[in-house]
C-alpha cells in the first residue's frame, strides 16, 4: 500500500509519486508542498516511500506500484544519481509491466556525470517515460540527447510563508542553509567569514543543515577551531521548513557556496524574504540569477570573491536595498500560483499534449 494517501478520488486525477519521503528528515522536500497543493485541488495523491531503511523503502515502493495499481492513473518517479537511480529504474520497469504511464522528474547536480557513465541505461529509462521533466535549465541542457524531450518545470515557492522586508542597513549577519555535504562546500563559507571578520569583527554566520555523514561536518568543526571562529559561527542542525522564515528574518545576507546546483530552493526562499544573495555561479545559478542585478556571484571555491561581494553590500547600503528588492522580484517568478498549473498540465496530458 502507498505510505500516505491524500485527497479525494477523482477520475483522471490520481497520481502516485515515487521517491524519498522519509518521515524523520527535518528538511521538507519541495514535493511535500506539491503533494499537499495537488490534494487541495481535488487530486488523489499517493506517495512511496517514507521508510529510511533502504530495503524496506524499496519494498514499500514496489508494493505501492503493484498492489495499489487501481488507486492511481499515472506515476511520477523522482530520479537521482547513484543507487537511487536503480530504484527509479526498477519502479519504471514495474510500471511498464502494469502499463501505467509515468513521468520521470530529474534532480541533482551530479546526475549528468552519472548519466555519462551509464549512457545507454539512462537514455533507455528516459525514452520509456511518458514525459521527462527537470527543475533546471542547466540540468536539462546537460542531459539533452536526440529523441528525448526534457521539459523545464522549476520548483515552486510558497511566497506567502516568507515575509519580505528590505535590507536598508544590512548587518554582517550571514546565513548558510544546506546539508553538510562536500558538494555544498561549507569550508568556503567558513573561510569567507574569516576574511569578512578582518573588516567587520561583529560578523556572524549561521549554518543550518543536517549532517549527511560523508565527513564534511567533522571537517567543518575542525576548520572552525583552526580559524578561531567558535564565537562567530552558529551551527543549528537541520531546521524544519516551518522555522526557515524566522531564521531568514534574523539575517541580512544569504551565502550559497555550492559547487553543484540544479535549482536552489533555499536560495530562492531566502530571496523571497528579502535577504541579499551572494552565491557561487555553479550550475543553474547563472540561469536564474543575474549577476549585478539581483545577486552577487563568485566562482565556486573562491572565498576571497565571496568575501568581497559581502563587503560590497555592507559598505554600500543603497546597493543592498536594490539587491534585496530585486531578489524578491526574482523569487516571485517561482510562486506556486505560476508553477502548480504547469504541474497539472503535465499530469493530465501525455506526449501528444506536450508543448514543443
């Protein structure tokens, strides 16, 4: 059985989402919001799986697909790289056996590298999907191949949840919100802070995100000690989405140091709150943020460039006001009022209904 069912049954509006919906995670997936919103619009939405143990999660997905096949008309498979891809591939096989159409939703900045290593397997999986979508122009272009149409569908943002206030006199209060994993490069954030402290000794950095277990968090603790940042860094672990608006209101500058990016939900949510955005120009970032207009961008792994961008905002309040306002304007393009109708169009139409 699916792990959770929402909404009322309506012919043609029944969908099963297959992916990672682990209950214990403090960080809410963008899909959690999507499922809830679809349900409120009359969709019957099922999801699998919420279990953390891998084999139980895989079994739950298979049971949802096979034994509840009468409860959904179409499936959406969340596709990531690595081991997660094989779960997606297995789900696709079961759905084809049952003659159930599915949409492949591609995610993860490292997916192109994975697809390059397993090109035939990956392409075969995409060809067999009814439609293929991804939230990133960069990811779409990196994965494009003849015979496969990948449609751009960005993540939606709940704009009503994030109160905007202009940063007219920005304080050196920086916020970093990502999981502690090497691809998000928290080390650069710490080195950036050390450089900022040379001119702004009152500067602080709040780092919010779960420990992924890859050793990055341990290195962060070591770097904090080595650079003497104990009094300037606050580590608050994974923060539930409901607490993010409050966190953003306590800060004026959002620092994003990732080396890979397929959209950047936390960046967009910070922008909706009016924080000035200072980000690496990795992946999708230059496609949805305009350097010098609504964000200041630096090269990945360049703490000097990041620190100079932050100092520029702190020394030029009029610039910070403009960046704060323009960041919110940019975030409004991704509000659910615009994104949800596009999702419904995807779910209600097959390949014949695709817009080219």
